[in-house]
C-alpha cells in the first residue's frame, strides 16, 4: 500500500502522513492517530506505567509456576 492510498483511507493528505512518518508534524491529533491505527488493523490501549505488586499478583504468579511443572501443589 502506498502512502497516498493509506492517507486516502484515513481521510488525510499524503503530505500529512509523510510528515508524520518523519516526525515533521507539529500536531497530529488523537483522531488522526486512532484512524490510522484502525485502517492498519491496530488499536491502542492505555495501561498504568507502574502499579503496586499485590497479593493477587503473587497468587497468580504462583499458580502459573505450578501449572508450568505439571499440576497444582496441595
């Protein structure tokens, strides 16, 4: 797919897409970015960068470790 074809599918100009690829766009709004991702078959998720390790995390980690060795320990 060419830049021009992708830009047309996204509803933006080819020059805007070209400048975005090279970091030359001062402002590339979230709608444009989400549309570009959608056309390319991707999405975006927001996850916390850092969170506390909880008891639930420890239990899940322990369960995964036991499943990896062939069963649940009693």
